[in-house]
C-alpha cells in the first residue's frame, strides 16, 4: 500500500514538475548558446549582449521558481490530499496514518531532490566550457587549495549525509506545522505558518545552546569550514533523530487522534 | 453466528469547541444484510456516527467495531463510504479514478463501474471539473457501489439532487449491492427513502431514540416511518 500511495503522490504533481524542469533546462541551454557568443565578443557591444542578459535573467527566475514552487507543490499536495476534501477519501483508504505520512515524506523528498539535481544539471549546462580557470586567476588557485581537503576527505561524505538528513527533517517539520495548523478551527494556514516559525526559532535556540555547550573545537576558525570533530557530527545526528521522532511521531499522532477535516 | 456489521458500546464523541456533544453513550448493534436508514434532523449526530464508523473521527470514550474489527485499515477495507461532499480530485479523469479505486480496493469491480458509467452516458475521459454537481455525485456513487463491500455507508446520498436523480441513486444502491452486505443510509428525506429501508435508527441530539424494522413501526405504531419521524422530531 505504501508503494501505491507514493505512486499517486508522485503522479499528482508530475506534470507541473516536469514542465518546470523542461523550462529550466531549455532556459539554461538557450542562455548557454548565447553566452558563448558573448564571451567570444567581449571587446564590443552587440545586440547579442542584451539578449544574453535577458536570457540570463530568465534563467535565474526559472532557477528560483523551481526551488520555491517545488516546496509549494509538495506542501500543497500534503495539505489538500490529507486535510482538504480529498482527506475524506485518503483517510478512509485501508492504510494507516503512518503510511500516509511516510508516503508524503518520501514522495516530497523525491521531488525536492529531483529539483536540486535538475538545477545542478542546468548550472552545468550553463557554465560548462564557457568559463575557465584562467579567467579567475590566482583567486581560483587559493579556493582550490582551501577546499581540496574537503573534496577529497571523508568529511564531505559526512557533511553530505548530514545535509540529506537535515533536508528530510526540514520537510517533516513543515508537515508537522501543517498538522498542527489543521487542528485550529479557523485560519489553519496562518496557524501552520506561525507554528513553523515558532518551531524554527525554538530549535535554532536549542541547536545554538548545544553547539556552545558540547562542541569544544573553535567553530569560528577557518579550518572548521572543512573539518569537524566527531562530537559535532554525533550531536547533529542525535538532534536529527530527535526531530524525526517529534515531527514524524507528532504528525502521525495528530492524524490518528485529532483529525479535523473541513 | 455471524458478527454484526456494527457494534457501538457507550460511544461518546464531544467536539472541543463550545463543549458540543456529537454523540452521547450510544449503544447500537446492526445486523448484516439489511438496508438501514439513519434518520434525524440536521445536527442530530448522523454524520458524527458515520465519521466514527469510517475512522474520520475518534471517540472520546466507548467502543466501536465494524464487522468485528476495531476501526482501522482492516475495517476500512470492508467499508465503502460515500460522504456528503465531493471528495475526489477535480482534475482527474474518471478512468484514473477507476485506476485509483482498483489499486486500493481489491473488491472494486471495474467492469461494473464502466457499465454504470456507460448507461449514464459519461465518458471515462472526462475530468470531474467539467461535470455538473449531480453528475459528479453520480460518479462518486458509481465508485462506491462498484465495490463488493460488506458495509456501504452513505451520508445524505440524495440530498441536493433532483427527484429523477434520487430515483437513479436509490435504484443503483438496490441493484448493485451484495445481498449479504449492509447499507447504512443517512438522510432527513424520509419519504423518498422509506420504500427501500429494512430498518431505521432514529437519532436526536446525539442519542438514539428508536431502533426498529420498518414493518415493526407499522405494526406497533400503525404509521409509516415518515409519520413516526415527524412525531419523534416534532418541534
């Protein structure tokens, strides 16, 4: 049943996501074609420069749109399918509240990570072969020297894992805020937004206190950008697990016990 | 001895706001193979009871069993529910809604659904948002009645539709249900529904007032269900 729920959640937003991806990639390709002409004619103005500027701006808009609309579509699907009129069908299916939550989380993450991959691909399309190391001079050498250990070390893997876990937890927090909001009689969306910002503030404070209290390294040193000690990773993983329990468990409990369909 | 299709013991549901009582200490047992009318005026607790049966609400206290199961995935598997409102995605085509029901309900009979759709002249390629209110409700009814469920729970199925559509809905309910299954119909339009009912449950202010067969009301009180309803619920 979980697989079926994920299938329909992915299908629900498929057309809009594919449309956005198509526009972004086409925009990247179009801008890339024009930019390579501009780079070759840097000495003088030409009409190509104006077109390139317009296309670059369009591309930036498309890039931001994919990020923003990605979250909007995923959250909208969660809200409408579970707490709108469609909830009368969703919650009478022979599935548990936990299956609903897991399906929405996984399908949401698939779309959000997919959006991120498409954005990276679009950037690669846009900048491949256009800019070279020589154009940035010795600044590029310094950047490469600074970040090379991170690129080659195990810290990158740990930081990537942490980044993925934090992405999962971020989405779960949004869902939890929506669940809290639907318990209100009126202004459910506003209540959800307030809950979200409230939780963000509280957890930021907690993380700040924990970091100050338990992490002994000098987090302000430049080296800390590329190498953290084990304690930092352990503490962050513990915080992620705690958040998953609160947000996931809380959402499921609300859906089981405090469902309040319109 | 077969398990009753519905058992409620001391069932109470309060709504947090204004301390409103939806249901109070309801004791109710419904047997299988019957068409039961859940009758009461607006705000009497009909929809509350239905939402408890379908798992859309949790009771404050008491117990509820559907076909012997606690309310959950197992009970939802045997219940086919038609709510009062349109609960389908308006952007979907009818054929995709059939796919959806076929995926989640092993007892969904697609051929039956397609036959009913064809008799109404509705194309499976149509999207719900292009249909009139009455047609949308008919599509919902087709989806619900195309399942071989043990318990059909229909919340106000004939409210807000024209008399011809009412006849169609009642005829669809009668002709497509499994004879061993039970149907719970909530309504306040007693006159239209009385001919199809086997039993009635009358509810007022969250409490059961009367549970009887239709024949029993005629024999004991010498009146129709409609007349009985007017007597029980007179202002």
